[in-house]
C-alpha cells in the first residue's frame, strides 16, 4: 500500500537551525508538503522566488507531485543560480538557463534566478516527464508508452528510428513530424533559448530544437 509523501519520514537530516528565518521555513514546507528539496547553499534565492516555487508546486495535481522524484534517482532537488550549475558544481549549459538534469544520477531542476510561476511549472513538467530516463539519456523518454501516447494525442510523430533514439542524448538529435493543428507548431523551441524562434511554416518536418 502506498503511503503519501507527507507521511514518509524525511530521508535527509533535519535542516540546521539558522535562526528560524523564512527561507528555512519555505524549504521545510517544500520538503514536508511536496517531498521536494530546495537547495539553498550557494544558490540565489529570495523570499519571492522561494514562494514562486511553492506556488508552482501547489498548482500541480497530487499524483504528478508524488512522482517528481523517482526510485531511480531519488527526490527532486531545486536550485537557483545564474551559472547553470547543478548540485555537483558542473556547468550544464554555457549560459544561464532553466532546465531539468539527471546527468549526475540525481533529479535536479536548475532555475535562473527570479523565474515566474509558469516557467517553474514548465520545468517541473520536464522533471515529471523525464523522471524515469537513465542519467543523461533524455532521448530515451521516446521509448516510454506515456510519451508515445502524448505524441499520438497531440499530433507529433517520431521520424528517427529506434536505433537513432538509442544513440541520442536528447531530442535535439532526433527528427519529428507534426500533423496536429497549427497552434502547436510553435512549441518546438529549445528550452535554453529564451528568445522565441519560430520554425518555418512551410516545413512539415521539424526538429524539436
Ligand atoms: Zn521545455
């Protein structure tokens, strides 16, 4: 029988007493209510940005929140820094970005400081979407029935072969075709690009980049 996250004992030691300031309170709230670990050491948070993370978590369906972590990579860590650095200190992107990473065998969501609720929700969506992929093998999500069902429902088709998927690191190395309504064509932008690039409307085959 499954226990709710909130009723499970914390797998991590209790936070050090830092004087009862707000950040500790919000970190504790994320841990207790959602099973998510907000990392504060070496990160750029303020009260507003911490509250945005809590707001985003509160808007997700409970069954999604419960699966943000995984048996494979453990609970989800949320970081905030302008350098695209994961918990290990590795610089995942060359410039500031919002992204999910399991490169180090951990579930990590790295935010550029001071993001809004919709951006945090978008990245939490990736944490859910990629929760079962092996470290650094994000493309392998396309082997999962859940993703195949989603693509079928929204009109996306994978053009690349299974061998292409097996060899790929992520979706930027794969090719897709889109048969859905026109409104969806502008979803195919690489996350780390913060300016909107629109694919050519005449192209029926679009890379998710
Ligand atoms: Zn995205």
